[in-house]
C-alpha cells in the first residue's frame, strides 16, 4: 500500500537548465544524490543531453572525447535497432550505445523543498571509462567528507566509480570500485563491526536468477570483497530489476534502506514500471534483513512520474531526515527531479518481520 504523500514537488525540469553546448538539448535532469550540509540541502543531479540536430536516416550518438569535449557519432539507422527509449543496438555485432550522455550538476535547495540556486559547478566525464557519461550519484557523509558513488558508462560497460568533495566545488576521483556490470552502489555512513559496507546491484548477462541486491565489505572504501546476496526481487513489482535507492540511514533497530524495483515486462522496447520499497537491516550485521515492506510504498501516480523520457518511473536516490519525516529525492520518468515527504512513523510501521 503506497504511503500518504505529506508533501511533493517537482524541483527541476529539463527546461530549467542550459545544455553544455548550443547544439545540444537537455532531455532529463533526474536521479539526484542528496545530503544536508550545515543548514541547507545540496543535490548532485544527473543531467542528460543529446544533439538537437536531426539527419534523415541517421541517429546521433553522443560521447565525451579524450579532451573532455562532447562529440557526436552519426550512425545509419540501417545499422541500428532500437532497444528502449534510451538504447540502440548495432545489428552487426549486438553492441549497444546510449542516445544521450550525462554529467552531474550541483544544485542548492535550502530547506530541501525548493530550489534556491542551480549552480555552474559540474562534475564532467574525465576518462575513457566515462566516455558515454556519468550517472546516478549517491552521497554519503564520512570522515568530514562527502563521498559519492556514480555510474561510469563507456564502451567497456557500466561500472561504478567513487569521488569525494568537502565543499561541492572541487572534486577528487578515487577511480572504479565495482567493475562492469554493476550499478546502484550505496555506502553505509559508518563503520560496522570494523569495516565499511556497501550495497550493489550486479547486472549479469546470464539470467540464472531473479534480479538481486548484494552487499560487500571494505577496509578503505576502495577495495571491496566478501560479497553476498542481500535481497532478491520476489514480489510482482520487483521482478524486472531490484537495487539500492538511497544510502542507508541509521534508525532505531537497524539500518533503513529505501530501494527500487521494476516490474518485468515482455513488451519489446518497453521498460517496466519502477516503484519503491524499504528494508530494515540488522544494526551490526546489515547482511541480515530484519523487516521489509511486503508491497511497494511509493509508485508513479503523478503526471510527471507517469509520462516522460521513460514513463512510469520513481527512482529514489537521496534521503534527508527531519524531526519526524523523511524527504526522499528521486528521478521521475527519467525526466525530472522531484521530492516527496513521508511520515517516519508511518513508513516504519509498514515494515514487517521476515
């Protein structure tokens, strides 16, 4: 049963941001990392762009050059086959390309319920492993720094990389921490029994099982091991994909993880509906699930969640606590950034023992 929305608002739409180049257009501003810094909420938002130009019989496939500049490959439509709204496949070898590319932008949101400033501060692709863009940041405060994971997309696949900042002006890259194909990596904000923990989503090409979310451990946040399965999508709403959403937060009784799932679809070119659930993980051993929501608690119902670049998507990527509520920041239909507020008491009450 979906939770009651105490507050909801679209914070950013594509028209709110200027493209990186005049001949490009912003098609999505979504999937934001979120964190409270002193007395304000800061977002690190994914900005997706594509060329404005259209050439009959050709598809524009953007990428970042080795010099950090946008470039465009024009490929004959006869050589391509559409996969979904985001991806095309080369018929000659079965390899895919994105129809857009992404970078990250810093946005300041004051109390977290409205945008105060869309800054000019950008986190741009910076290596061969980020050739097709950087996506979906998740921010965790550790040791007085703000670490964020993000998806690095290139001709080698989709990997997860790590960066950090102290002021959201200057950034330091720590490199790839989970190789291809792995997304939705979130860091726990504290030591747990002498180690750091992270949730991640392997995306195997051979579907031996339903989609799963895994947990891993590290001494230095860079090198990860002791991998294990945490949760496999079992409900109808999470049969297509399942993975971490927001970074876990400590609550009475354990760690609260707000996660996403998508419904499996057999419709060619379609992406199944994305919804949201929650897990309560053991405080000393988060590889153990204590409670979970048996059904989704947050589904696409608003117009801006139902229609867009990829319809029927709510994708949570940031969480900020207030005294008695949670502000959840999410991507809506792979197009907009939005925020929704839920009662802490009501959300916790939806968790049942497993």
